[in-house]
């Protein structure tokens, strides 16, 4: 507990000691090895991604050779050169994020928490995801958007999906997400996921736009 309080105190000091115009103010490593990014709006988030460069296949190109000096008597030959290799950048989970993947399956914003609840597969090979929502906010939410990032067992990003994890019915207050409530989302079906590559159920969640009514 003391270490946790010490970490939080360090976070507060770092946030308050930088200009307000910065988006990211600091990065720290917690006692459990997880890396955290601190933002200027007093929020924080785990650093879960790293970029990896994968070179594209180089294709040899045949071009005319440079003509030699005047003393050269041979005809201009041709030479094969390989152009500079371009690199494609892919997003991959860090080793720390993979080791603590359970932390990535929940996210919170403005008093609303969204957690991964269950997964299933249908006969067409689609992945079905269900989420649990809870709220301690005084706002009555009618819409909560969620960004879901799915990763292969290797940690490589497979797909990102933006879903409306909670959508109230128009003029039906009973369907609003209110303080003290815990509700399950409907099942969201996602295509293009290889079941054999998703046995670890690696994912990360991030709440996006939220709409509320009084």
C-alpha cells in the first residue's frame, strides 16, 4: 500500500510541475513493471504498444551503368542495384502488457467503467464479445462508444473496432445508464479474427465519445 501511495504522490507532483499545454507530461514505471503515461488533464493510461518495423521485399532494378572514362573501350554495361528498403511499421503489445493483459480488459472514463465480460464464436467464424458497464456518475448516459483493439497471441495488432457499447432507446429513461447500475451490453459480432491466433484473448479497451441526458 505504501508503494502505491508513493507512486500516486509522484504522479501528482509530476503532473502539477509541467505546463498545462502539454498532452503527455511524463512516463513512469510502476513496481509491477507496467509503464504508465501521465497526461496534462490529470488522466493516465498504460503504455501497451510498441512499434516494430518490418522491411518490405526489395526488388532488384536494372539501370544503365555510368559511362567510364575516355580510356574505357568497352561498351557501357548494365548493373543491378537494389533500392533502399522501405519499412512498414506495425503495432505490437509490449511484453509487460502481454504479461498483465487482464489490466487491459477494463477501462473507465467520467465515472463509467467498461469491462470485457465474455466471448463466443458463431457457426460463421465470427467472434462475439460482451461487455459489462457500471456507473458511479451523476450523469444519465444514453450512449457510450468503445474502441476495441484485438491482438494475436504474438501481440501483433489484428483489428480495431469502434462500437456503441451502450445505446439507450429514445425517450425510454429506463434504458439510460445511471449511477449505481451495472448492465451487460449486447453481443457484438466481429469478423476477420482467426480463432487459432486468439487463444489468449488479448485486447485493449478505450472509451471514446459519451452522451448523457438529465
